[in-house]
């Protein structure tokens, strides 16, 4: 197997809407010994698949004379939930100072997706050689960690006996918070609201990222400045002081600071202060990200619902949306594969329920809007995306397409399981329903009601419209600009529906559809668990 250094990609790996950066730590065990008089001197190279080619991203240091290396050099990579990010870790025994990899002995490799590492937090796998055979007893362990200080600080501030600055009134005080940059200059971080006509203001509590306030260093000095607001922008300086987050949060008690005007202090010996600034409460918490929940062990429970109504056409007819073409695919299969190949990395057992609706089933040919496409109602699970596709293909000849197009039974089916998960004490399960359909919803009132109820549950709904029908009703459910209401007037707690018409992606690269339908999902997951005050499993205190 020949390896060469590829030039660094001219564009960043992934897309600009990166969720975060992930640090990957690598260690090996029982590596092949390629040296005659000593042990191997291994180093690890990370490759990322870009445009179907392996591109080198970075290398670790060389661990001299060591068959069980723990590399100190970490790999840093952008993480994108909505993409399949294929990685390859290749180990070599350094023999020369050359940068060309073919000059070094190959010790084995391991390929996977970044999602599979993130969802497991740590993976240990056997190394293989270029021919797919085991690289001796060599194994590799890769651990993932999010590179993010997700702490936030919430402050409640007040003032007492501040200087009077207005000629015919009191003062209109507000506070500004500054941190010091590497160049020594003070940088504005936050400004409170103005409290009118008072020398004893009480400002509203506010929350800012700790990394914004003090670069995450709770001992770092910050400056707090108090002004009297003027309409012309020439605000009058009242006073200032310097402190640290550690001091403000000391023992969780109320802390007071003298607000000092240096000019007055220099001019008047009797000067004490220009008032007191009070920290009524100071609390540091964690603002958990999607990756925090995934690294904490949250499983994404995936269910697919497939439209088998008569408007799709006879699956034996090449004009049917369910017709499987000579390439072995159709729009339904493309949609299942695009979404499923992402989601399956985040479910450990990879067993996914696959349901159908709108068809007549043997033997009595009654219409069903909630049936297992493997015809096993007690065990509707399919192993991985391949299992769903196999069950779908096997199902087609044995059912009669009928109608109507009812969504609510399948939504309520998944919602029942999601409701059971609301008893969780930490964020362990979140349910995703993918509905693929060709037409107009027949039970719109019932569907709206089902979606509104599901908005209170750990659940999101992705709808992909296939064919060329009018999908206005689907766009109505995808309430991006206003909250959806049920026919009774009840409003959804949050937006949980994402609709995408497949026709807009027919000529686009295959990964584009997955990016579009999964773009909102991380935010929906975080939004639910925050609303329920559910931390990630095994989360560390702030």
C-alpha cells in the first residue's frame, strides 16, 4: 500500500456551520515490530475522505522504541453532525527522516466515521493491513473530547448610594463589563440595561459565556464601570473597580465593591467612594451543547415511516415513485439512506423500527396506517439502514397501495415511546421520526394535534416529500417563522418538524440532502433537554 503526502485542502474540512471542534487522542497496543535490533518507532497519521480521496490532515509525534504508544499529540477536527465524516488512522514505523510515508514501514490502519467515535466516546479496534488481514495483534484506541468551554455565568447586580449626576434629578445608571486583552487594552464584554432616575438601581440578571467574560479564567481580573446615561451619548462616568469571577462568586454570598472615581479620589482626601456595586448572586453553570449530550451517551432512536398510498403508482410501473430502477434505488430508498446513514452512528444496537402507512395488508386486505414493513408487529426492528432497505424491498410485492395519507397514527406511535423516555433523569434518549411521503396529508387536524403534543417530548419529525406534488401542507407543519397550533388552538412548545422536498436535491451531491434535513436536529435536541433541565449523563459540575 502506497501512501503519499497530499496537499492540505484549500477549503476547511466540512461546512462553515460546524457544531464544534473535537479532540481525538490515539494510543496503540501490541503493534507489529518491524525493527530487527529494537522495537518499532510508531507514529500515527490521520486521513479524512474528501471528494472520495484520502487526504492527510495531521500526524502525531514518533514514539521511540515502543509497541504500546500513547501519543501526546492530539488530532483536532471540525465536527459536523449532518455529514458522514470518514476517517482513517494509519500507523507507521519511522525508519527515515523523510516526510514521504512510503519511506516508512506500514504497521496497520483503522477506518471509521467521526460520528461513530463521538457516539461511543472511545473506540478500541483491531488494526488491519492493506489486504484487510489483521496487523498481528495490534489494536488502536481513539478517544473523543469536545474542545469547548461551555460554562456560562449568571450575575444579578445592584447599586447603592451612587453619585447623583443629573442636575434636576438623580442618575440613570448602567454597568459595563470589560476584560483585558493580550495587548493590555480593555475590551467591552457586556452592558446592562439603563435604570432610570435612581441612585439605588437593581439590574436584571444576565447570562454571558464565561469564556467571553474572562477567557474562562476565573482568576483573571475584569473591570466593571458604572455610568450615568445621557441621551446624547456623552454618558457621565460614576466610578469603576476591578475584581475577578472567583471573588464575585465567593462562597455564593452577596459581595460588595466600592465604586471608585480616580479623579475624585486624587482631588479629595475625604473621598470614600461614588457608591457601592453589589453582586447579589453569581452562578456558574454549563451551557451544554449537542455534542455534550452525545458524548454523555444520549442515543438517537430512529424510526422511519413510509407512504404506501395509491398516489405513488404501481411499484411495477417505471413511473411509480416506488419503482426500484436498474440501479437498485428510487427516491424513497435515497431518502432512507441519506438520513439513516448519519443517524445509525448514534444508536448502539442499530435496531430501527420501520413502519408503513396507507396500504392494504394480507390476508384480509384491511387498510393500515401503522404497520411493520417486516410484517412482525411485535418486533418491527431492522438491523441498520441495510435492514430497513431489505425489509422495504421485500414488503413491496405483498401489499396493495391504497390510502388515505394519514400521518397521525405513526406520529402517535413514536410519541408513545418518547413519552416513556420523559421519566429519564439525564439525557439518555431522543426519538427521530423520518416520514417519506408523496402527497397531501389527509388527516391534517389530527396530525397538527399530534405534532403539538409531540413538541413536549424528546422527539423530532423529519418529512421528505418525494415526487412533484403540492407540499404546502408540509411547509405549514415546518413552522420556522411561527409556532404551530392544533385545531383546538393549543400551541406547540417548540418547532420539531423539518420538511424538505426531494425534488430540490435530485441533481445535487448525495450528501446534500442529509445536510438539509438534519441541519436543525442538534438544536432541537439541545432545546428539549435544556427546557427539561436534563444534563448529559455523567456530566461534570461547572
